[in-house]
């Protein structure tokens, strides 16, 4: 166990995820349930505040650890917002995909981009790279924020 980490307070139930066994604890269930209730990406700090308001017994360090574990297992998407902060969301789309993100309200749209996939594979091959991965996020204003801006507000 890493220095400073607290043991979870429930009897673990093993589940398989990402090729390794994961413990399903009260804290992990609380984090998962909170993510299931959210539509937008959320930072660990924001999720921690939500959990505290719900009375969930999850420390900030545990929230970070669980979110990283869920991301490693492919159960949540993680990306960097405009400020460079990691944000997380349970996505309906499985497999590799990209996001359009509103830099004003945070709304996210999941998109597939075959042209990006082709370009990334070709570019990597031209330079002799193998086992390539990439992340693409497109930031802009969503239609609602664009309309509000045009109407004089933001």
C-alpha cells in the first residue's frame, strides 16, 4: 500500500477489470454511483465535494485513487480541461473515441474521427513508431453558449 494510503473499510469483493482483479469497496461504489449521476466531466475536487454533500465516506486521496483505477480499467474517460486539470466522466461510448468540449459550460460530445485515426497511424509508421496511442480533444463553444454569446451574454 502506498505511503499515506488508508485501507478501505469494507470487506472487498473481487471483480475483474482491465485484466486484473479489483476490489469493490463502499468507497468505489460511491464514486461509481456519483459518476453515473453526472452528465459532464468532473474534476476529482468537484467529485469529492459531491461525495461529501452526499455523506459518502470517501477521502480526497481515495477519490483520486479510485478515479485513476476506473480510468486504467477503461470504465471512465479522463482528459485535461482548458486549465490542464484532469477531468473524468462515465462514457456511453466504449472503445477509442474523441471529444468536443465547450470551454464555457463544459458540455462534451463524443465523436469518432476516422481521418484522425488514419493520420495518426500513418504518421507513426512514417517515423518508425509502434504501439502508438493518441488523445484528441477539440475545444470550442457549444451551440447554446454560442447563442448566449451572440445575444450579448456568456
